C-alpha cells in the first residue's frame, strides 16, 4: 500500500475552520499526499495514468453521483465500510496504485481532500515538467498585452513556463492578485484600501489609549 508521510491534521476530517489560514493549511496537507502519490507513480511510470484516474473520479464519478462523494467525505461513516465500497467500486477498474491511495486516504480520514489533492498533484506534475500554474484575479479581464507581459515576468522570475488561469473579481476594484501555490502577491485596490483602513483604525485606537493614559495620569 502507498505510504504517506505523517502530518498533523488542521481540523477534524480536514474541514475548514473558516478563513484563509485554514485553506492554506489544508492545501499544504493535500500537497504532502499529492507529493507521495506522485513519487509512487513516478517509480511505476504511471504519472499520467494516475492523473487521468484522479480527474475521472472528479469529472465522471463525482459529477454523476454527488452522493458517492458525500459518502467518502462523511466523518459519520466508518473506515471499514468505506474501504469495502472503495474496493468493490474501483478494484479491477483502476490501477492498483490508485485504489491503494484511496485506501490510504481512507485510513487517515482524508478522503474529503480528494479534490484538493488532485489539484496539488496536477501542479506538482507541471512543476516537474518545467511548467508553473498561476492563478491571476483581476477586477476586469486582462488585455492580451498585459497577460503576455505578466507571463514574461513570471518566466524570468521563476525560470518556468507559466500557465495562466485568469479570473475576474469585480470586488478587487482594480489591480491584480497573483497566486502560485502557497505564495500570494496582492496588489489589488481592495487590498490597499483595507490596509489604509486598518492603519486608520490602529492609529485611532492608539490616540484614544494615549488620551486615556494622559487623563488617568492627571487624576
């Protein structure tokens, strides 16, 4: 059976506690599993096959039967029952490595991270191939010349071929937010406004405290 490095769970069953910190922690855990799976797949020359199986699980199995995904992710269902179902559904239809990996996730109660692990596996595979997946969020669609300039700058910085995935988020107001794995570069107008607001609040709190201290000292 595929071995996976031990790691600390950020929350029961890997469920978010709410907020970005939890999301990043979950992605890091998923990357540990994805890296272990990729190494095992490389040793068997099954890197692309395993990726295809992971994507088929998400795009075909889960899409066709959302209850099955909920079944795997549920913390109320025992691991033995899940293991029995995994074997009955996938053995003989998927590679031994893929089936064993699902059983490992089940043993560690991490089946709820299958989607995040698939994304991490894909990113690691692209990194090894000299490609870099980059998520770019902007308030409006990026013009072609700006996309190309960004692609060139990323290539010069990371010495890899960037694969840009763009998203439009009007709440940013302007600027861009670039995410590469755990690394986040936020140059959005919304981020700058929030920073200014936090500085004003901090300054006001400091002035209030200073006045309170001066008042107390004169009493």
